[in-house]
């Protein structure tokens, strides 16, 4: 039976996130730079001949009744008429509710893998359309490169960024996206970040990565979550900068080159002093998704 193992589903960070408008249907329009990092879930997928789709949790956690992996597989079946099924084994390493796109990344990896295993042969353009039906972040993970993102997250402009390292920290609690977007503290960026030929060079991209803009969701999140407030305070004191990523509870700091050993020890010491349920790690940016090119 055909199978694929050790398939990475990497997380993302929002280097900045600006709210620049709102659609008539209530969805907020944003501008952001998304970057892939080397913190990832891992999937193992085996083909079934009976058409059934079954999710297995490798680490023994509680299985959702209908997660994005199953929805992605079912959507691909429906769109292609494929009669094959799959056993989808997921090693969930990414924290839930972090704003790092874990579920969307799992869905993207599922689509890429099953498109190959089932012999569907859909080009990337078709997969991107399917991904958008699953969630606004899914097309980014399918695109497979750092990107300047517009719309509700579906308009992607690939960018070239220098290699970067980040410290990432998340408390035990999550955040309700709906609560953040309905908050009176939700900020809005009046000036658009995009310029002609953005970004024109690695220098421009690096400047953006090192602090252009902010996360407009952060003031609302700080008011709602003590975990976010604590993480921002701790990371800012430890690494000199801190920002929330996406609409979740994870906070990251951009690290300087040359301090690898010191940064590893600093984060480890920080985690040891925190209560159970806090998680974090030092991450490196990825120039491309581990499955890049699978649908070319």
C-alpha cells in the first residue's frame, strides 16, 4: 500500500500584521508578512482502497471529530471524484491557539500529499483554490515561501528574506479570534505598507522584518489575555523586543546573529521558571516549505 512518512507541516510567524479595512461580509482586510519556521507538526499518510478517511493521533491526544486534515482530504475527494481513502497520522507538535497556523499547515500538507498519493495531479492553482475554501492561511502554506499577504490572507506576493532566528513563547491559554476582532481596542493601520516592487531588495525586506509596523491585534489581545501580557513582558525584557503573531497567544522575539548559545540558554531558563503549560523554542526561518514543488 502506498504511503508517505515524515511529512512536515511547518508553522508561520507574522512579522507584522496591519488591519487596513473591512469587507461588507465582516471579514477584516489585512497586510502582513508571513514567514515559515522550523517548528512543525509531522504527518504520516497511508492510502486506503475503501474510500474511508481516518485520523490517528500519533501522540495519543484527543482526536477532533472533523479537523482540517479530514476536511482537506474530503474536499480533494469531492473535487476530483477520487474513490481512494487514507489513514492520516498526525504528530501534533505545534501549540494550539498560538496564531502560528498549525491547523492550516496540516491541511496544506494533507492536500499536497494526497494529491500525489492518489494520483490526482492537480496543479498548484487548483490546490490554492481548494485551500482557500478551508481557511485564509492555507494558501500561504501551499505557496511554500515567505510572502507579503493581502486581502483576508489569500493574496500572496512571494518575498525574499534573509535567514532569521526567533524565540517563540506561548502560555497555556488560547485566544478567541472573534473576541479579538470585535474588541473596541482593535487597532487599524491607516497607511498601507505595500509600495511598487515591494520589497525591492533584501535590504528593504530586512528592514520590514526588523520592525516595520506592528500587530494591530495586539492591544486587544493584551486586554483579553494575561498570558499574552506576561509573554510580551518576559520576552521584551529577555531579548529586547517582542510581538504577538497572528491572532493567537504566541509571542516572538527576533534574535541577533552570533548569540545562538546564549539565546538557547536564556529561553530554557525562562521556561524553567514558568508554570506548567508554557511552551517555547528557538526557531529558524525557512526559505521554502519542505514540500515545495510537489504540485508543480
